[in-house]
C-alpha cells in the first residue's frame, strides 16, 4: 500500500497518480452536492471520467459482501460490448441484467415503416447476441444473464430497472467527453453520479 499527499485539483491529481502507477481501478467515495458550487461544477467522479479511461468505482453503500447482482446500463449500441466487458470484469458476478433504453428516431421509424415493434425487436436481438458473445469470453465465470430493451427515456428506464432488479452494482461505459461545453451539458453517467444511491462502476471507453 502506498499513500500520496499532494496539492492541486483533486480529479487531475488522482488521474495523474493513477496513470503514473498504472492502476487497474480508481476507488472513490460518493460526493455530497449540497452547495451551489457542487451543483454548478462537475463532481470529482465526473471530472475523472473526462481525464482517464481507467475504471472508476463510486462507493455509496457500506457492505462487506461481494458484488453479485450487476445491472449493465447500455447507453447506446456502440457501447454495449464495452459495458458488458466492464461488468464481467467483476468476477464475483452471479446475476447480470443488461438494460438498453431507446427512443426511436424519425429515420428509424421511416425505415421500419412506422413499426416501433420491429425497431424494438432488432435492438433486442442485437443486445442479446452481444451479451452472448461477450459472456462466451468469460467461460470461467458462472452467472445467469438477461438482456432487456425498453422503449423510453434512458434514466427513467434505468431507475425502474434498479427498482425491479435491486442490483448491488450498476455498470456503465460512457463516451469520453473532454470539452467544457460537453461537460456542462451532462449525460447519463453524470446523472447516475449526481442523483443515484447505488454503487457505480464507470469507464470512459471511447474517445469522441
């Protein structure tokens, strides 16, 4: 075990130390956002997602038991494999539920002839096949898995999934967003960090 005492911007210092020591995981306690500054500026966790591609575990609950029930929050089709791969890096997993929310675009509706059910089936099939492909790479693990695609707002769908499944850990891979304009715009990861009460495993896996 090593300790570091330094001065400077917390997120940047943590990211630099993580890179210098080639760490596998950054562990961070939840941040209280009661003050006006905390509501205006990103939390340390949010900033870290913009500064490093290393996995970040945000711990909110006190527990001595391993993470067994995992909810993989698939933000979009491009991030499905990265999200599932990140989830299955948690070797204590016993149950894995992958959830993907979507709102049909006008283009998708036109291509499907207005049949939203067809759009849903295509996305459901894609998520199921991706889950099976990724799970096959982790044959040394024993776990049950399920893929669910829902037509609706991403955050609302994830909140409902958390209530229904009661996961020990929510897992999300996100696109890296380094520009201030994007940082202030917020995103799924930011919302989960700011408003959730579950432990989170996050990783910015794909640069913009």
